[in-house]
């Protein structure tokens, strides 16, 4: 019998089809069809360049196989197959079977990827990839509203109506928008992913529309397309995507939410859904922006009672004020944060620019040490329990 081989795979259930790994791979080993993103076993050289860019950890999957799964096999999956019994002990399969160099590269890569997440145990079962590249769904723009007064930060709240077609999104999931036209190679543009900012039953209960929080990028193909859409315009949509950055259904669960800019989208969805179901666990939000004019939903946030949501709005560019970032405010509120991270009923959600991760890690490290805990160990336990979630871009 041939010696088992390790094969790099992508979890189709967790993958959000952002195609960042494919664009990053230096040897072209990652490909996609209308349904899945897959790794070609004949091309992959285990360079690990794709690991840190994946926002979900879906790229970090490995199997020991006698014969590698083909591309056709992978394109047909809706979930990963289990590790086959090759007559080895559990410690000789999966990631632990990787060589020391590969394992070290993975450990380093996970510093940027937030690690491999798990969904909360009580989260609703998500629908994944109902509409794909070959079969998108058409939505109509119900509204397009500017959220900010900062001329350098044009952020929009865009509401999409699916005209009676089923789009079963959960809070924390994303959908893909297909911009019209062709890229520089004459191919149709790949979808751009946007987190849903509305609860599962819509902007208003039982309306089942979906809202997005979109920042205009001067060079962005899809963001300019979306921000310029008028009411009544139609867009092509894929998704939903995402199976881990989800809301616990336990009404007593406590939420610690940290975001910047459009990373507020899932936090808005979480807050609205918990208000609708009468959740009792406290929610604490740390929301960073340059100024109130650049902070989306600044006005509506002021109307949310403190009994529902404890808010820390943090600004880095206020005239006459020192720069402050979300990690600074975490340290300033260290007693509250220490109490929350020590509570096994607390769930942490981080969403925003990737540059925020390093500062947050330092802040959590200091806060954990103040209560005699090691942050990395505590964080890994939370992640394994489905209570620590990072999506940065």
C-alpha cells in the first residue's frame, strides 16, 4: 500500500467565496467553478501563502489520503468528507501529520487569519451557497441612504428586496454582489462579498429584505456600482455565505462586539435581532471611526437604550483630542472586559480592518494578565467553544 499523502482542501461550508486565496496563490493551485473554490493537489506546493488572507479559516483543512481527491470531487462537495481510516492513530492524521515546518507556518499564518473559528453551539443552521455564479438571484434596490457626512468616507445603507424569492440569511453571514461588465482579461467580474446588516427576517419584521453597509472605494468596481444604484435598480446576488460568524440563540449569551467602519454591519444585525427576540444577556459595543461624521449609524445608535447596548464610540481624528483607537478604550474599560472574558457565557466578535488585530491582541493580553490568565490560552478555548470570532479584511 502506498504511503498516505497529505492533501490541502477548502471547507465548502465555511468558505465565503471571496476568492482572495485564489488571487493570492503564487502557483495557481486554487481554482473555482460556479459552486466551490478548490485546491489542485497536482499543483499545490504547501507554500501557505493562502492561509493568512482567508478571513474564515476555511482554507485551513487537511486530509491524509491514499489517493488525492480530484478537482471534480471537490467541485461537487457541500461539506468536507471525514478523514478516512487509513489505519493510523488520530494523532497521525490531519494537521498533526504535517511536517514541523508546515505546522510552524500555519501557526504564524493564523496570527493574521484570526485562527480557525467554530460556530456557536446554539446558532441556527445556516443556508450556504443557495445562489452561485451560475445561478444568481435578482434583487431590487428598495433604498440607498448615505450614512456619513465625511466627504472622504461615503458609506451607504443599501436595502435589497428579493421579490418573493427565498434568501435565508442569518446575522453574520455575507452575500455576493456581481458587478456588471468585464475585467481587464475580458472575464466577468467575480462577486464582491458584503456582510448583511439586517436581522434574519428583514429591516422590518417579516419583510425578509436584506441590507448592506457599503463604503465607496474610489477605485472599487463594485462599491462604486452599489453606491450609485438608484431605487428600483436590479442587482445579481450570490450566497448566502458563512457558517461560523453567527449569533448564539441563547438569550442569556453575552456579546462583546468590536468593529471599525463597515465592520459594524454584522453588529447592527446582531443587536436588532436580539432586541426582537427579547434577549437578556448584555451587549457591549466598541466602535471605532475617525470622527462622528465618519461613523455609520451614528444617529441611530444614539437611540438604542443603554439597557440594551452599552456603547463605546471611539474616534481617532477629533480636533484638539488625542488619537484613540478601540484597543485603547478596551484597556480603559479593563475591569468590565476582564469580567466578560472570564465568563464562559461571553461571545467575542471582531470585524473591520485587519490592522486592528495586532492592537486588540495586545489589549486582550494585558487585560487577561490582570486577572492572572494567559490570553492565548483563553482565546483558544473560546474559539474552540465557538465564542471567539474574527473577520477582518
